[in-house]
């Protein structure tokens, strides 16, 4: 998966854990490489929480080859905004099915259906 989502805050979240950054979509190898950064565990099966400032996480992900392609923010409560970053990384040996290939496959499937229908019609004529 070439895209990941990062959600976090720049202001203090609480006194015990000032920052909480959620990262969704990482590969297992990326999670292992980020193992030295304190983690708050998993939020769900595809999201891991880090208890660090977002800049630490964004910088670590950049070292792993990700780059920010979009960002946004949303107010959660007074004087508290939550930010979201979308990051992307190209993976080696990544193969995508081209639009041409899918058209050819659809045509082949259609031809198989037509041939089966023609065979049934020929049996009915005999």
C-alpha cells in the first residue's frame, strides 16, 4: 500500500502523554523499523499509536522513504486542532494492472460467454 495516513495534534494532548499520533497503513517492516519510538499500542488492526510529537513521526517516516503529499486540520475543541497528513512511498516491484489489461480481460470474458451461448443455440438446432 503506497499511501499512509497520520493523524495527530501539535498542542499538548494531556499531561501524562502530551502527544498522540495515529499512523494507519504501515507495512509490518515499517512498524519494526519504528520500534525504537515509544508506541501506545494499536488503535485497530491497521492503526498504531505513537506517543511522540508529530514532527518526530513525520521525520522518521521520511527516513523510511515516505513523503507528505497532502495535509489538513480540523478543530476538535476550542484551542485544539487535530492535523492529518497523507504520505506516499513508491515500493519496488509494485505492479499495477493497466486499464488496457482489464479491457482485454473483460473482452475475453465476454467472448467466453458468447461462445457458450452459441454452443447452447447450436445444440438446440440439432
